[in-house]
C-alpha cells in the first residue's frame, strides 16, 4: 500500500519527464535506473545494519563489498560508465574510491607515457591498489608547506623518501591505513641540497606477498571519525618513512624531470593543466552536493507528508507537517537548492570541457575565471549541502536523530566535503582575490569574461535601482539578475574601496577578509541563480515540468534574497518595501510547490536502498518499519541487558558496597 | 611543557577572578574545581575509548560507570550539590539522568503528599529506578494528542493502561529500554467512557527480582542514534501495554483526582505550577547551552592557537590560525555567545525564584511573560549552541572530523536539545503569539512587564533613528539597547499589521509564521543582549576582568547586528553607513580580544578529562597525542587487517572468480 498515493495524485507535472531532466539525459536516466535497482535488489549490498557495526566488523564488511562489487562488474561485463554508477549506488566509502578517483588519475595526469604504460595496467586490474598521500599531520591547506622529503641520491639513482618530523607524517589519505599496496606520495624534492618544491612519487608501501609494510614504512589507521558507519568504512591512514629508497623513474615526471645526473628540468607540458584537473574534481564535488542534498530533501519531504502534529479538528486527523509554512520555509528552499546545484553542476561539466579544449589549444585566457568560479561553487554548494542535510534532519523532529532515519550518517559522511579539496573559507578568499583583481583592472580596458562579465556593466549597476512595484514583478528573470548583479558589484567595489585605504595591500586583505568572503559569496550566488535562469531558457519538454522548475528557481533566488536582505538593502539597490514584496512572492511560490513536493522528490528516482532511510521510504509506511527496526539493535539481543547482574541489581538490592566495579 | 604558555602570558586580565565570574560564585567554583578533578583523576571514569565501543560494550560500560559514580558518592559522603556535580563531570548520558532529573521531580511535582511519602524514599535509595514515559511514536510536540489510555475500572479500583495503536507505543524515554523498573507513564484518562485529558501514572514495568518485563509489558531499546558514543550510552526505549492494571492510587493526584467511585475532580493546587517547573527545566537547558558551547570554543580556540598554516616568512614558523580575521570572525562571536548564554542563564535562575515566590503567593501576573521568555531563550541558545559546536569543529580543519578531537561526540550528544523539551520552531511560535497579544493590548492601558516592558516605549521606538556617527559610538550600551529594541518592536508591529489583513486570525498566523518566527528571534536576542549589559552594570572585581567582558559583550551584539543587518535596515532604524561602522567596531574588538582568547577559555576551568579532546588539551601538545591516539583504534590491533585474506588478496592475485564473497 502506498501511503503517499494521495500526495502523488496531486502532482501537476509529468514526473517521468522530470526524472530525465534530473538525470541529465534519457540515457543517463536509464543507466542510473537500471544499475541502482540492480544494487538495491542484491542482498550482497545491504547496508541496513551498517550503523550498528563495531569498527573492525564494519571495515571487514566494506572489504567484502568492494571485492563483491568488482566481481559483479566483471561477471555482468559492465561498461566503464555502468561500473562507475554501480560503485556510486553501493554507497559505501572504500579504498576503491581513492584508487579509481585519485591514484589512477594522478598517474594519468602527472605520469609520463612510459610511466603510464608501466603502472596503469597494474592499477586497472587492481594487481596493485593505490592511494593519494598528500596531506600531513601538520599540513593540509598549505600544500607548499609539506615536510616529507624526497632526496635524490646520484650514487644509486634513487630518491630517498623520508619523514623528518612528526608533523610530516602523512595523515588522512583514504585507503592508506590498511589496504593500499602503493601510494602517490607528495614530497619536497631535494637535489644536491637544493629544494625544488613539491612533487609526486610512486612508492610501494606493502609487500604484494604478505601485505606487510615494507622496511622503513610505518603505516596504520588514524582512528574513528564522525558518525556511525559513515567514513569509518574507510581506512584513512597515517604513514611515516624512514629513509625509504625508490628508483628515480618513480617520480611522476610529466611536468618536471630529474635526470640521471641530478639535473632538474621542466618539460614543455604546460603547468596550467593542473587547473584543468581541479576544475574536473570540483565539478564532481558540485554534482555530489546536489545528490547528497536531494537525498536528505527526499527523506524530509516524504516524512513531512506522512507526519501529522496538532490541528486535529473534530477528532479528524492532525495537520500534515508539510502544510505548516514554517516547515515549507525551511524545506522548500532546500528542495530548490538541490535542483539549483544540479543545473550549475551540469554547466560546470560544460565549463570543464571548454577549459580542456582551450588548454589543448594553449589558450589560458579563461583559466583564472574558471578557477575562481569552480573554487567558489565548491565552497558554496558544499556548505549549503552540509547545513541543508542537518536542517532536513531537524525537520524530521526527534526521529531524525535515529540512525534508521539515514540522516545522521548522510550528514557525517557528507560534511568533510566542506574541508577537503580546499577548505571552504580559504576557497572564498581565492574568489575574493580574483574579484579584487577584476575590479582593479576595470579601467584598463580588459573586458571581464564569463561569469564575471557583469562587472563590465559596473557603471550601470552601481547606479541602478530596483523597479519592482508588486510581488509578481519578482518573477521576472531580468529583474532578479540585475538585483544579484548589483549586489555583487557593489559589495566587491565597497571592499576594493576599503582595501585602497591600506598602505600594505596584504595587510588590508587580511584585515578585511570577513567582508571579502561575503563579497565572494554574493558573486557565487549570482552564478548559481544565473545558471538556473539559463536552464529555463532551454526547451524543457513534459507537462508542467518547466513550470515547476520556474517555481523552484523563484524559491531559490527569493530565499537567498531574503536571507541576505542586509546585503541588498545596504547597497541601496532595494527598498525595504521591495524586499517585503519579494518575501510575499516567496510565500506564494511555497503554496504553488506544496502539492508537487512529493512528486518533485520522486523525480530524483532514488531507491529505498540508496536512501537508506525509514523516514524516507517510498511508500511512506514509516511507523511499522521504525518499530520493527528498533528490535534489531544488538541491545535487544537479550531481554535483560549485559551488565544487569554486575551493575544494576546490586544497586536495586542495596548491595553496592560488595559489588565489584 | 606548556605549548600555550606564550598565549597565557599575553592575557591582560586576572584569569582566577574570571573563573569565579564564570562559575557564578567562589563557592560554586571551588566545588566544581574539586569535583571535576576528582572525576578526572579517577581511572574508573575514563572515556577516551568511548567512541570506539560497539553498542553493547558501550552500554555495559555506562551501567558500570553509573553504579561506580553512585558508590563514590556514598563512599565520599558527597553532599547533594557535590553529587550532582559529580554526575555532571562524569559526562556520560545514563538512565540515572532521567531517574534524578525527570522521574523524581515528576513524583515531587505531581504526586500527593501520600504518594511522595511512599515512592520518593524508594527512588532516593534507587531501590526502584524510574523513567519518564511521555513521548510516543506518533506524538512528540503535541502532548494532548497522546494515544495511550488509562481506563478506570470501578469494579477492581484499578486503571487499565493500554496501547491501542502502534503509534501509541511510548518511544524515546531515556532509561526505559533496558534499565527502568518503573515509569511515570502519561496516558489519556478515561472514566466511564468519558475522556479527561492526559495524566501521569506510576507504572511498574519490570520485576524487581529478575528484571523481566511484567505481564502485558513489551519493552526494548529503540536503536542507534546519531554519533559515536554520544547518546548511544542511553537506552532510549519503546514500550507497549496490553491492558496492564495498576491500583488507582498510582495516578499522580496532586492536581486532579479520581475517587473510589470514579469521580474526576480538580484539587485547589493551581495548575499554573506546571509553568514554574517548565521555567526551571528550561533554565537548566540554557545553562547547559553555555557549558556545551564553551567546551567547543575551548577546543577550537586552543587548537587555533597551536595550529599554523601559511604565511611563513624567511623559513620562520607559519601564521597561527587564530591570527586570521576569518577565523576570528567565526570563533570570537561564539566565545562571546558562551559568556552571553552564561549570564542570561544566571538571570533565568533569578526569574525562576521570582516566579516561584509569586506562584506561592497566588500571583500569576508574570507567568505569560516568564513563559514566553524562557521558551524563546531555550530555542535561541540551543540552536546557536548546536550550530556553534559544528562551526567550532569546522574551525579545527580536517582534524576536527576525528573522534579524538571530541567535537563530533559533543555535537551529536548536544544537538537533540534543539528538539526535546519543545521543538525550537514551535517554541518561537509561542513567543510570537505572546508578542502579538502584547502588541494588540498596547492601547488597552495594560503595561507590558519584565522583558517585554520595552514595548511600553513603542511610540518613541517606532520613530527614533540611530544617532551613531563613529565606530566607537557602538560601544554605548544605551545606543545598542535602543537599536535592538527598535528592531524588535518594529518587526512585531509589522507582523501585527500584516496579520490584521486576514479575516481569520489563525489563518493569518499560519500564513505569516515564518515572519513571526523572525520577530520572535529579534525579541529573544534583545533579552540576551540586555542581560549581558545588565551584568556589566554590576561590580566585577579582578584586574581587567570587566574590560574583557565588555569587549565580549560588544562582540556579541555587533555580531548579531551584522548577521541580522537586514532586519535593522529594513526597519529603517539604521543607515547602511551606521551598519558599516558597527562592523568596523566589531573588527576592532576582535583585535582587542585576540591576546586574551586562550586565557578566556582557560577561565572555563575545564579539565582535559571533561573536554575529552586532543585538539583542546591544556598544554597544546596536540600532534604527538593525535599520533599516539591513532594506534589505539581496533583496526590497528593487527598489521594485516581482518578480511585481507578473503577480500583483498584474491583481488590483487586476480583470483576473484574463485573467492567466496
């Protein structure tokens, strides 16, 4: 029985067509749909007890799943695309993520053709398993501060890899702790006493025969991390080297080389290629954000439709929680954000391809803008998603605190995205630096490109005022875009003005960094809003589909406008009256989306297995499932708990003085 | 060696005197100091492996600690106050929290003298262990919607306690799952087919001989909750009754009675007493908020002083993270909030005593205001604290994600405070309702009292404009108070105006609830700001102590002013220029607090045991401790992990087809 059938009947749009929009294409939908069901129906991939397992048991089970996934991929002759979807839907962090996602790409991107020819076939067959050993105990954000050394020994034609201090211990690399046989290790290259910066080296860590660490290698797991299940399935590792020797040809030499006689030289491969990789990685992070947020929103939306509280009249049923405006005001902007991040992610894929093509043609002109925009979007989407998942958890009331709701694990497993691949605040400061540079060059005749091109309209934007007169005026995209552009320009210009008062620009940048971060956020939000609006200019088939997306787009920007009302008012682009009209329009859109809410999360097409949440189950039959799940907790193995005789009974019987404690 | 000694030398105030201020009195400081050290030095209370234990082991260890704590309390002849501090510093949620914190108070508050005489001695000696069984699977916030029934049987002079539906199962009560022998069970009283609302009943659940559930009782644990360790030490329970009979005298009858012949009557004890209890409970929640937030801030502040990243010049050490303005801008407002919540909590203690005295004199006049203000402060402080703990975790970079940082557990164990004892959004709506009522009565000559008295100045506040001309003007308390008062009044009046446009007031309230919540927040923030300012009017001894508190108070209100700039600008009390000056002053205060930051968290006087965080340890010797802690993870018990032979080796050796998976 479908307890949400009534909700589904209310939908005013074609859900199947929306599924295609969400997936990106009919093909992508079909692959995802097929593979996600394949995983969901295979008991080998069950995850419903994951949050109850102790670390060792949990980890062993992850090893099993990783091997089983690999076996299924082979047995079913899955394509590369299908295999990648399968690993995705298995939905359990494992060493394989780093092997495929970091180790292989590092060799591909930084290895010479010869190195690729040697190492990639081994990695592809998993005859070796690799990790990516960059971060150290004392250095994360500041890669140039890494302390591990790789000293060239011309006598033996080897590098000596060494950990000179405790803080130089590698710390955090996933897959390193217990599994990886090899690692790409980043170290400070030293030749003849001279330093040549940070480079990557392929280092074997464990014997391929007995899996024991090689001589000079100390390696282990760094211990428990946030959450039940979550990233505790991963063996994030610690690694120390005591003068470990590797052949010279294991330095990744695509960009720079060390010759037999100890000469350091650059190849003619442009170093800017590194930025192309960064655009790629951050694009996947933005895509992951829309996925994680949409999962949380699915759970909170379905349960808000199931759950009733207060407002019973004449003994009838109570009000569905989703009908409360306070609930809508927290939930629907997150629903809208999930769609917004999806579309900006799609656009980033386009940007990556564009940048790649330009790089191949040695056109580096768009790189700074692409770099700033991907850094900013990574920061914006991951922060909003982490906060959004936790908000969804709170929107489920007390039951959201149960692991069986799926939300605690979703939060714990997602939240490191705010820190890895660039700390979110550090990234926004990079965006701010780019903005300040753009402002300073505005007079020079250099035309701002791409996402920053609105700065070209600075004179108009600085003077223009919002012309909204009634709430519906806020539905005009041009009106909205100008508001976000004016806000972003004015905040950037205000920062630039304040910066110019400092004699030392770096001191000024440090002193004003909190304001600069806010200006960067304003710029990034403009990008997301404008890409959502762009998406709606496309032809989108399916009954009512475009109308729903328009409503969501409106919710997204009006919610931002209200949340950052202070920015818009401080820059005097808006009047308080116009801000109030925006808020009226926002409420009207909530009412419009309400009957479609459950169908809008159905459009994500997530299986109950993938969601891993009783509160979010498709059929809405929440309470019997919660009740049944409770009894599976290990504490319920026995009616009288372990410890009763030693620690509870003596207390009740007033015999504590003789009890052994 | 003290790695933070340099930081401590910088302090410009008397830390010992600040410790007294934080503790509330010299006596309170001395008790806390002595008992916290007693707990910290007792290996029986160690908690450093808590996040690694599987559920059963974890729970058994909690049972041991609870019994051991009870034994220590007796052996050392601790006073009531000392015993309570000891349980606090043991810092592990356990069934005893509910026994002492809910079961005993429920009998004291709702039981007749006779009932108290019978049950309290048993509870005091722990010959029985009790829980508080109110919340059900289908009903949390809406207590009047509880479904459990207590039907009077005049034949046998008994109540029949019954769970008529699945959703009527009791769900969540702490201590219920595995330990409690008794519970105060809330149920819908039915006499002769007629309903008389929700009442409390003392029900025995388990045999005092073999701990088995009594006939008709189904009871168990509801399963894993958010986080490692955290609330998984608690046996939150599920409970169903199948026509369980209890004697009539086990209904708690202080306020209403059922007579032998089945008559329902009210006693002359005023029902308003319930509100007095609510003020008490919420006061303790606000105090807990300042404690939890100050713990997180201690960890983040100390580690921000230890951690260095970027900015190395000429090979010298890198910049301490705490010197970055972006770090200060996130951390110092939380430090200030911890102090702000402490002082507003102290004031709530006063309020509770005041209300209690008035109630005893049958003066109910201040109750609505006291109720609104405690509801609002509970909501404001718990939301800010949960968000603040997570922000502190992020401020520690990647290492904050490790359980050994203490922050994941602190967050997971704290965050339910946003939901229990009144969902934070529901509470703000109650505050809003009170505000709307106050506004509507303003013309009636009824003078607003206490925290709402500023509404009496409405005509002045609606018209006044901020007179700040330079940044330092924002240090004047009168200036600040007027700004917060004007904002709160204007937001409330604006809501009232919009409400008046609706013909059905309840419909209007529902439609505008998001705006109403914002008006309620503005009111509550005003209370916290004004109580901090009041505190500074007192005589505060000790070199530099008052100056530091003044700086923190300034940070608290200027940070709020910046964060809610939109409110202040939308109500036209401020100009954008004046808001910018507030921001300049805020930055100046960060600079003032910076050299005192470590000493300001030392003033909380937390032991390393209580903090439970390597990143926050007093001596700042973080990295060796992190490194050593890693090796204690169960995964490091063996060099080659369990599962290697079954699931990793076959993969490496290309023998997966024969592997058993």
